[in-house]
DNA sequence: GTGGTGACGTATA
DNA sequence: GTATACGCCACCA
C-alpha cells in the first residue's frame, strides 16, 4: 500500500465533496480514484468517521456498487430523497443514471 | 499478537 | 434477479 491513512481519508473526502447534489457514487469508485481498488473497506471507514472531519462530508451520496444503502441508520435515505434521488427499498432507482465518477467531473 | 467485525467489491453459480 | 464464497484492510476487544 502506498497511501497512509491520512492521505487516503483526505482523497476520499475530497472526492466525496465533489459529488454534486442529486448524484451518487460508490465506495469502489472512490477506492479506485484514490488508487486502492482493493481497499474499498477503508472508504467505508473513512465515511463512518466523516462526522469527525472538519468539513461536512456528504457521505449519504456514497453507496455500495449496486446502489444499495448500507448505513440506513443515519437517515441516508431521507437525505437522498430530499435531493431528488428516488429510493426504493433502500436501493437507488436509476442508480446507473445518477452514478457519478471521476471522469464525469 | 490474535481473532472478530464491518457505511465493501468482485467472481461465480 | 438472488445466494454464496473469498479477498481486502483498518479498528477494537
């Protein structure tokens, strides 16, 4: 591994902040964006600790690769619906359309 | 030091 | 489309 925890979290947060309203991205996409496609789990950890970050992180716009929400305990669904994202059974409808990756920025 | 756990992903059937 | 298996890495008891 080449990135330290600090570097990793910093890049993850930076990427997450770039996600526009009404759009979503995946942990895997972020993991690849930071150069650690195998460390998708660390992305999830970074999102979990995003509450401690200095700047607010729209972690609710980050979901699993299939568009399913894992962290429903934090009212992520409510946030996404408020931004105009259709959620059905904790899954994003038209997720593929709303998907936002590093090449679309 | 070791093992279990988790805001995960990909591969396979 | 779902179910199962395996890998991956950081955190915590």
